[in-house]
């Protein structure tokens, strides 16, 4: 009877150790996932900022080019008087 009890006790202790090991691994994986999510959020924010800057630059370039096209149309007008 004592031998059977000791056997079950050892099995229980082994299962407890395995359970603690798995809990530790789970916590490490959760921490890794949390860190990865934070990195993804930061990258997404950077991409949004980059896209906004690119849109601003495209608008600025368009205005710049429009200013040239409007100045050329005035100088190409044959009816405009030259000073």
C-alpha cells in the first residue's frame, strides 16, 4: 500500500513540475506576443506618419508644379505686353 502511495505521489509531483514548466513557457510566450504587438503598433504608427508626409509632399509638389504652369501660361500669352 505504501509503495502504491509513493508511486502516486511521485506521479503527482512530476505532473506538478510539468504544469509549472508549461505555465512558465506560457508566460514567456505571452510576453513575447505582447512585445511583438507593441512593435507592430509602433511600425503601424510610423507607416501612418510616413503616408501622411508623402501625401503632404505630393500636395506641395502639385502646388509647386501648378505655380510653374500658371506662370508659363502668362508668359506664353502673345497678347501680354512686354516691359
